[in-house]
C-alpha cells in the first residue's frame, strides 16, 4: 500500500467520523431549553434610585502598620543578586544554583 493511499484512507475516515458527529449533534441530540426565568434581569429605572450612602470612618489611624511597612521597605531595597557591570557573575550564580538545587535531586 502506498503512503498516499494510506493517508487518504485515514483522512477520509476522520472526515466521515466528524461529519456523522456534526449531523448527530444537529438533528438527533436532545436540546436543553433554558428556562425563561434563568439569569438576572435588572430594571434600569429601579437601579437609578439606589445610591450607596457614604460611610464615615472614625478613629485615629494606627502607627504600627506604618512602622512595619518601613521595615519591610528597607529590607526590600537590597537587590537579590549583586550586579557588577552589565551582567551577573556567572561563577557565583552557578555555585548558588548548584547549592539550591542539591536538595531537589
């Protein structure tokens, strides 16, 4: 059997299979009709009258979160990798990569 004949048979079988599936879905499958009450319907006239009222927030702001934020910011300013010139030191990078991946393998 030649390759062209084999590929023609395979392509033809797929075409017939998908054509039969399409015809079955179009004509013989049971269609689920959606209920008329399904979904959410809004009346714009009713929504125009509903406005959220502003909420008053009382009390003094706490100082502790600001201090914690400043401490985190000081730690975050250090770069994760030391950059020298226009690139990273390859030998040091590979050494760190081997030490980090030794626990994986």
